[in-house]
């Protein structure tokens, strides 16, 4: 009805409809709903003038007429668009014709709007995505386009939500960027693609996600996940790689902190865009380090503690209501301080930054920026920057290899990184290090890993050995009940299958299997396929036997071998005895040879400390001949030759000893019960039950009338014990101090501390002068090259004696404490007045100058007394 009414309005708006041309007739026929005639007139009009916009207009009206059996909305729209396109180029005849039928320009617009409205109404009646999509593509000039787009987008988004995949949301945001649902779709796409692509939390997966989706709103979260994984093992290369790969200011500062506290920062490894961040970090650390280098001690006054350094300068932080009792003994070098301020228990760094606050019993610094906090019987871990690594819920926490935290929970041990990343769940009886190898133990069975394996996303550590043994930083041996496996630092087993035993004692390693022996090439990390039937080795030589013949190599097989050897014997640590047919020889490390006979007496000779010089004793013509590196030194008729030094040798006859030089000349008579190996050219000797010494440097026999072996005082003096006590004897046999002391201890090269008649004294060695005596007891307060001091006690009074300055704190106090460090002292001396429950405390610097003093009642004194 509406369509017919609309056509009627259009047609009746034509004031006069003469039959000037067929267009007019067509319009009248349409008005009368005589569509056959209308079509006939339209065809004639179109043939007569296809560029007449009025003809297109009439066609559009024809096809949009509701009672027309040929009704076709899309064809109507087509002719309407054509008519509008022809209007700008209409001729005078066209204009006259339009005027005659009163068709104005606005009639074109009106008809077009009507057609658009019908098309949109058709789409809304179907209310399907395809209907709206057709409308938008075919009627893109309609005013209802925005409405159609909106409804189409609603329908599409409803389907996308029903599917709920990131692919669906991605397709929507790519196709409909102007939709009202775009923001929601983008948010859901970002979330779903993030969850799917990072769900397994694999490092490579996280890295790839940021490459594929660099603008993801989850970028900061993914970078934090990558940070946790890459820096958790405190591997310098990984931390630097993170800093240079992800321009994240917050995480860069954290990563720089980890580098600083672990391996240190090499600025040259940082990319240029990180230099400003590095400089900012180092500036702040420089300030903090200057504060950390100050040794502190506390001073209590007016119910609060203030810290001072050893130069008397007040520490800027504070005052504090409470401090750790450990600080009362001074020498406070901790970078993190345990204090109470404003009623709150705090950990603060030297700059005053709060690291942690709340309730805890104690904390310890494990190093590398990790602190363990204890509360009751539970422990947790934090960093020196205040980040929680492990909550306070574990039984034990320790730092292994300065890298990873071993934690115990429910009696089982796990492993975590310094970022809190759990590397191994607490399922093991123990986790420990053997060199660079990480060992896990469960029910008495061991597994072997390295750091690279542990830092993988899913570490694989088979439990297969009943014991392990470290060989060196490159190798470890795993033992099963039947076999042994040599494992390299890459966790590759480099022994043959079913290896029975492994010998790694010498330069060339060998493996024993049921078939025989294999030789291991350490350079190429592989064993030879050649099987030997027997192997003999010492530190210089190796004999390999196949069938009945031996081949002899140097210790590392670098030189040409000796072939065709019938028998081999290793003598000592460095000489090989070879026999080929009737010919025998002793082979030295320098490949010098000494001819020998079958059954001949042979003995290797060496120092108890292995040297590069090698000796062999051979019996020749009823004499003993001594060879050094294949060269004969001398022959002697004595029963035995022994080692004293590289130029002196002991000889023995009838159970007593003497000494000869390198040419066999007697330098010490053969009469001693024992002669020891020389130290610094001096040998202890025992004669007729008395101890003495011989100085081979100056050929001086030191006195032989002492009750004990000589003890070294310094490089020139010996402590010797006579009948009346201990004295000092020089290497040239001069008695600098008669034996009169119960004990002698080192003080300096020019003075000693001696105990006599239950009292100590400090006395000069080369002058008859006692520096201080009457000491009932002493203990070192510092013992360094710059400040050697002792607390001395006389009766019940204490003072301080300085090596250079003498008595710097008078012996009048009830106790003295060194609140300073080993290089610089600061003394707190206390004097008690028990009748008044009164304590006077005086502070002295390292030169004995008073710096401050204070008097305390007993209750106050308990707050400052050092319990150490």
C-alpha cells in the first residue's frame, strides 16, 4: 500500500502529461498501473535516447512500483543511479521534457531515498549478515549504510563471541576496524593470543610472541616473564642479552642490579641505548658503595642509638630505637641494617631505603644480593632491593654456586632462581654441587646436571647412579653397581658402554671394559676404538700391551712411542723400566736412558713434594750409583741413599745416617739416628735421643742438645727447647735467647711474646729489653700489617697494647672491646662501679685518643654491652 501511495504522489505531482514523448506516456501508464504499456513506452524511449535521465528515472519508478509483476528493487536502484549520473550532462531537450512533466531534481533524490529505504527494510526483515552485507555493497550510497554496518557488525560479533577463538577475533578486527565492537574484540584477541602463545611458559615461545606481536598490551607482562627466565641463573651473558634485547627501563635497572651483585658490569657489552640507564644505576651505586665502605659502631644516648664511623663521623641514617644486638660489638660492615624506627622493625640499606619491614627474628646475607629472612622455624628469601624471592614458608634456604637457591619443604629439597622461578620442585633428598656439576639425590640414587640443563624450561635429570665422583671441572664419574660412566660438562657420557672402571689418575685416562682397555683422547673428548690387553702407567710414562708386545708412550702420548717392548715396569712416579730381549733400560722423563740388567737392584728416589727432577738408585759393582735425569751423579759404597734436597742426599750404614753432596762427598758424618728432608736448606737431625739441625746453606751443624724438633719462629730463627725451657736459635747456631720460657709465640721479627712463671711478657730479641711484663693473659684485637694490638690483662684490669705505640689504653678497665675492624681499631673500655650500679664507658681511637665517654645505669648498660 505504501509503495502504491508513493508512486501516486510522484505521478500526480506531474501537472500536465501531454503525449509529447514516450517518457510521458510511460509515466502515465505507470500511474494507471498499466505496466505492459509502460514497458513498451520505456523501451521506445530508451531506444530513442538512452542518455535521457528522465527515461532512467521512469525505469526506476517502473521497477519499484509495488503492483508491477516485474517489480525488481535492485534494477530500480540501478536505473536510479544511472539517472542521477546522467543529470549533470542533460540537454536542453531533456530539461524541457522534465519541465513538461514537472519532474524536478529533488524528485530524483526522493525516489532514490525511497529505493534505499526499501532495500534497507528488506535487509532488516531478513536480519542476516549476508543481507546487510549485500545492502552495503549494492547500496553503498544509501543514508542507511551506517545503520546497516552497525547491525551487520553486531551479528558478526555475536558469531565471533560464540566461536570464542583468537582467530575469530583477529578476523573481526581485521575486517571491521571501524566497528563499535572493535575495542572489545581487540582486547579479547590480545588476551586469547597471549594465553595460547605463552601458555606453556617456554622461553623461546615468549620471545617469539614479542617478535610476532610487538605491540601487545601484554608486552610488559611477557618481558617480565622473559626476565624471570633469562636472569634467574645469574649468567652474565643471559642478563646482558636481556638488557640489550628489551628496552624496559624498570627491568633494566633490576637486571643491572643482578649483574652488579654477581659478576659485575662490563659497560662495553651494553648497547648504546642502555648507556644512560647504566650511568644512572652506577651513580646511585657509587653513592651507596661509599656508604657501605664505612665501618660503623653504635653509640647509645637518651634512649636511642646513633651510628658513627671509625673517624668519628656521624652516620646520616637514624637515630634508632632498637638495633640488632650483634651491632653492639661494633665492626658493623653489613650493607643491610636491622633496626627499629618509628616503632616498626625494618631492614634498611646504608642510604636509608627500606628493604623489608614487618616481623622477623633474624636475617643473613647469602651474597649476590640475596637475603634469607627467618621467622620462627620458617625461612624466606628476598633481594637487597626488597623483592620477595621465596615466601617465609621453608625449612632451609641456601645459595648454591652463588646462583641458585636450594630450599627445603616437607623435608625435601627443591631449586629456585633469584627471581623466584621454581627450577626443580622440592622432591629431592639433597641437591649439591660437585665442581660445576649439579647433583640431585633421591632415595640414594643420584642424577647429574649442569647449569644449562637446569635453566631449560623443562630440565631432564635422570636418576641413574648410586654414587658420583668429581674428576675436575670438566668431568665427573657416575657409578652404578656394575659400571662406571665418565660424563663431560655437556652431560655427554664419553666412556664405552659397560665400562668396568675408569682411571683418571694420570695425564692419559684409560677405560677398562670386559674386552680390555681403551685410551681416552681428552683433546677430542673421545676414546680410541683400539682395545689393549693391559696398561701400566705412572706420572711420566704409559705402557700399552696388545697380545704379547708392549708399546711405551710418554705420559700424554705426544711423542713417538717405543715399539716392540717385551716387558714394562713402572718404578716410582716418573721412571719406566723396559726390557727388550736381553737389553734392559731405565727410561727417564727427558728420554735419557740408563742401561740395566735383569735382577739388578733399582730404586726411585724423590722428594716428598713432587719436583721436575727425577732420581734413580742402581746397584753397580757392589756400590750404589745415583742418577739424575739419566746422568750419573756419583757412586757410593754405603748401604742406602735417601733424599734430603736436590743437592744433598742421605746415606745409611748399619742403621745410622749421614749426608753427601751432589758429587757424593761426605758433608755430614754417618752417625745420626735420623735426618729429615730439608726445608729451606735446614734438616732436623736426631742424635743419641737429642734433637738438633743441620743448615746445609752454610754447612753449619746446629746444637744437638734439645728435647724437641726445631720449630720455625721466622725465616732466621728457630724455637728450641732445652732443659730449662724454650729459647731462640739462629740459623748460624747463635743462641739469641736462652731456654727459660714455658712458651714462645711470634710478635714481630724483633720481639717475641714469652710465657714465664705463669705471666706473659713482650721482650726484644736482639736487645736486653722487656717492653711490657706482668701480663696474666692476652688476646689479639687485631693482627695485621698496619695495626697489631692485643688486649692485656693484669689481675682483673684490662688495657690495650699496640705494637708500635705501646700501651694506648691504660690497664684500669673491667673490659675492653674493639669496635673497629682489623685495619683500624676503635676501643670501648668499660669501668664498673657496682656499689652504685653505674658503668662508665670510654671510647678510644686507634692511636689511644679519647673520642667520647658516657655513664650508664645497669639497665641502660645491658642495651650496649657486647656479648661476644
